[in-house]
C-alpha cells in the first residue's frame, strides 16, 4: 500500500460570522454538546484515491442519500478530546496524539480507512485557527472536539465502504458539575452486556453506545445515575461505567493504592484512565491494572479496605461513585461523598490541562491561534 501524501487543506471561511457579543452570550452557559462553532473540517476517502479533498468549511447540516451505508449498518467511529484556554491566553489540546492513535485503532476494527496521525492533528490546527475564539476561558469550561468518520457510500449491500467521510466539529462545553462535583449512584447491569470478547468494545464506535441505551434506561428506572458494565461471560468482573473507565482506591492518604480494570479487549482504553495512572504514580500512589468482582467491590466497602471509587473520561474528568445498586442488594462507597484521593487526582489533571501546573509528560499540544 502506498503511503498517503501530505494533505493540503483548502480554507473556506464562513462569510457570515457570529458577532462577538452573541458568541460571549452562548459561551456563558454552553452546556454540553448543544452548541457548535462556525466551521468544521471535512476530508474524503475513496478506495481508489485514498484521503483527499481536505477542507475547512462553514459548519452546516449534511445532505445524505437515504441509502447511505452508515444509516443502515453503523460503520462509523469517533473521538472526543478537549482544547483548553491556557492561563496566558493561548489554546492547548490535551493529548491529541493519543486520540489520533486510538482513532486509527477504532477505524481498523470497523474496517474503515486509517487517517494518518498528521492529518488528524492538522485538522485540529486548521479548525482552531478559524474558531479559537470559541474556546471558553471560564474555569472547567473547554472546547470539546469531535472527530468522526463514517461510511458515506450509497449502498444497501453489506461490505466495508469504498467511500468514507471524516468530519471534525467542535462544541464549547461548560462544567460537567456546575454546582460542584457530585458523586453518582450506579446500577450493575446483569441483564445486558456492553461488549464481548472479539466484539467492538475496544473501539470508539456509536454502536456500543446504541446497545447501551436500554441498560442506561434500566439504571434510571432503578433510581441510579449510571450503568456499570460487567464482563459478558461471568457477569462478575467490573468493566466500565457508561462511557467512562472506573478506578478503585484502596487505603488512605499516602498509602492509597489505585486499581483500574485491565484492558482485556472489551474495555475502551481511556486517555483519562492512562493519564491518571501516570499522575497517580507521580503523586506517590501505588497504581495497578487488575480486576475486581462485584463481591470484592461490596466486601471491600463493607470492611473499609476499599475507600473510594471514581469514573474517568474526557467529558467529566473524574466522577466519584458513591452508591451501588444491583439485583442482589445495595451498598455505599466510603462515606458517600467525593473521596480525597479522587479529588486530588482531579485537581492535578485539570491543573495540567489548564496550564496551571507543569506538564512533565508533554501532554499539551499548543496550537498556533494568531490570525
Ligand atoms: C471515550 C470512552 C471512555 C473514556 O475515554 P477518554 O479517552 O478518557 O475520554 C471510556 N469508556 C468508553 C466506553 C468510551 O467510549
């Protein structure tokens, strides 16, 4: 296979721009995934030409033929990462290189073409050059970046698409916890599975989410905020919470030990998870990738050895888990509040993302935004 030559991005800026006052009004309370910036990046792929037609274009609805393959067979992948306003006024994206690699891995699993990492980064550069004013500056606000790729071939025949579209859109997002970090309650789903060995659990693909909605509805009906997924074979080992990874804290203070379920192939390899394992050991905690069963979770909380549990992901950073409910009973984690270790890790990661702390692992990708 020949390597894709470097893509040239055509820049076609929107003629009508949002007035600054209107933008500031929208950025004051952006919520999540509700408003979008003024541009997007599109790149096309065809089996015969490879990647081509890279362009920054005005943000606009798509026109799709009803026979477009993705609408029927869900051959699609996505990513989620954030750009943060830095103390000095600049803009930095958190670990885009890792997201680029995961995007390629997800694409490979879904039989989609792999977008070269340089093109993934260049798309971000080009979009932020046009829309950097949409990166909010309020604490805990950010610009959420959503790269995605889907089968745009028009056909009802089932095969890997020969015609694929990549898009990058951006959505200013507010604090996940506008009134302070609030621990969540979880329902352990024993009726449904998110992923099975050999399936697509490791890939960031919409189908995994579609298959999880009914379990999430069941969790809500049980009065819980979120669903926790167990392994599909034994319904015994803890995997993930909704669209976030989980981490278990044993012990207290400097003696605390972090354990997150190992990446068995059915878990999504979170960039936040990976970053927190590193930050945890930088802070002097023992860290480990292992496994924990439902019974061990419960007994650990009852005997006090398991002190905190949190979920982690790009959208909310760290979400403490305070209450657990299953068909076989319910229990509380720690004192039911946000744990000390969880909150310390949360602060440390947010400080790196905002440029308020040193970035020893060079996780920030500083974007050129002068225009
Ligand atoms: C995206 C995602 C995560 C978290 O990944 P991050 O890179 O930390 O945002 C965890 N689980 C699932 C199922 C996901 O889709």
